[in-house]
């Protein structure tokens, strides 16, 4: 059976704005609602009930190594008071999903490791375990894992495979690490060599660039080495690998009673009205 490995923060963020305003008894519930809607959709699409949820830790080993890492995302001086408030409301629901909602629903593979990102956990799982994995995310850093699992894009609603990657980028998934190490990663605020973008790096890797560009890359070997540590998955703390994460689905069961309790607690009446669909999709016990 297929195993869906979820970049949980990415999935939860999608509901931050789309489900804004949904609440019950003065508690915001939109993120939780939107997250569970997507889980149902993915379960139906891929015909599986096996999910692994990987969450980002608030602590970041990468940020300790490189203080500028993701600085723009967390710089409150660049955000409005409303944006700060919405972040706070969303993060409370992230924690509620991880600690309470998902386990209560019946999921047993909900992971967070201090200092690591969800991407690290995803890489740990697909690289160290046998199985038919499908990664769910929008993060292009995960392209380096396409030799081991396809990626379902939340943004484009389609599966992106190794063959799709090779056709689009003309390099191997493993070489994506080199591309990000040299060009940098704008979304994570990892600085690359100025004036050298991803397309130029790909030409360099295929020996199609001029000597001047080759020399610039040689002159920035220390930066590239630093970046490689930041972008390669999973992150290695002091050069040591993460402890292996082994999901298990033994005794994982879904109960209609627990499902109804969650619906009542968060006032998800539309879920209760479609109980038959949830029961069928997750093989719920009466």
C-alpha cells in the first residue's frame, strides 16, 4: 500500500488564509478544518490510509549554523500586526493538529524532532525505509529525493516524478543539491554566488559554461560547502546522521466514534454530514 509522507507545515499553511474566519466558541479552527479536508482528498486520490506527518521544529540547527537562514520569513519588523496575529492563531492550530487532532483521529506516525525541519524527517524516512512513498509538499529542495519517491505538488495538484524532473531540468535529482549549493535558495534566504542562477549552474554541471564562470565557482568553494550542508537532506548535525525514523502502521485503526467526537468538539458539521465518505475512505470501525 502507498504511504503518503506529508510536509505538514506546508499543508497547514495552505489553510491559513483559505479557511480564515472559521471558528467555534471563539477558537479559530480553519487551519485544522482545511488540513483534514486535504487529508481526506489525498486518501481518496491515492487510495491509501497510510500517512506519515512530518513537522518543523521551532528550534533550527541550520539557523544556528547560518543566522540568516529563513530570516525574512521570521522577521516580525516586516509584518503587519494582523499578519503577526494570524501567524499566532495558525501556529496554535499547528500544535493542536500534531498533538491532539491527528492522534485522536487514529494516526500513529506524527513526527517532530528538535532542531530539524519536516524536510529532514521526510528524507530520513524515504531514504532509510522500503516502501512505495509519495511525498506531499511544495518545497523544491525535496527534488533531490525524486530517485526515491515522487512528489505531489500541493500548489499544482499533480504528481512530479523523476522523469518529469529530468525532462525539465536535464540533470539528475542528486545534482539538484549542487544547483542549490551554488545558486543558493531564495526562499530560505541562503545566499549563492551573485549573478549565477540555477540555469547557469545546470550548464556548468554539463560543462557548457565559459571559463570565467568556472573560475567564479572555484573562488566560492567555502560558500558552496556551507550551502551544501544547509540544503542537503537530511541535515547532519556535526556531521552525524539523524537517528533512523521507522513508521509503523501496526494496530493503526480509525474509529467512527472518535471521528464524531472530533467533529463535535470543533463543530465540523459538514464532516458529520459526510460521515459515510470518511468511514469508507478510512475503513472506520463502528
